[in-house]
C-alpha cells in the first residue's frame, strides 16, 4: 500500500477509500517520518503535566527528539524556551505537531508552510481535511488523527509493556533520531 490514507474509520491495515486524502498513514511512511526528522515544533504544548501534550513532549524528548514548545501563554515548558508562534522559532522546523482544536489548524498549517516545515502531524481528534490538503498541495507530508508518541512506541515495541495488543510492527528497538541505540 504505497499511498496512505485518513485513518477514519479504519486502522493502519484498512483498505483505503479512494475518496480520502493521500495522508502519510502507511506504516513505512510513519516510520520514515519518525526516523528522518528530529526537530518537532509542538503547537499547543501545555505546561500542565496532566495534559496529553505534556506527556507526549516528555516521551519524545526522552527518545532524543528536539521538541520545541509553541504556546503564547508560556515562557518555558519542560525546561525549554517556549515560542508564541512557529515564525518566532530560532532555526528550522521539521515537524509541526498540532495539539489544538481543528478550527485553529488552517492558520497553523499556513504558518508551517511559511517556515519550511516538512511534516504536519495532527494529534488524536485533530482532523481538518481542507488544511491537510493545503499542506499536501504545498509538498508537506501529513499525518492526521494519530499520536506521535503512540506511533513511535508502536515501532519501538513500547506499547506492549502495558499489555495492549497494538499491532506492533517490530519488537526490536530501531534507535533514536540521531542514530544512537533505542530503548
């Protein structure tokens, strides 16, 4: 399955509906994104350790990714400088990981295109097909309605430690983005 597709209503192994967007949901494409890109601008990252975005940022940081917090209400999150927007970030942005409500996604996608991001990643429940199509048309890879932490753990075998049957692709650790050994 070369072209990936929107995960709703199916899963990674679903047969794509020809009417859905060509998103990067095929397992080999997700793995490629996780391996190729190490700098993630996390839009909507919360300073509250009970929020999912905070947990995902901690997980990804602990796996060697450079997580850049984007939240105009905060100055620092997880000991890292927090930026008010993607435009304000020092240096390149590879992945824009969105933890915002769908109505904010089009503006975030436009900003991601403007700063030269390579991937737009919309977390669980963040679905905006028009914004996804805009990103695809601009040459970006798009993942929608999936969690970076869950997808990383799926390939790394991390979800099985909780006793969940998750369809792990491999139980072998595939390493950090910088090439160092994995877990």
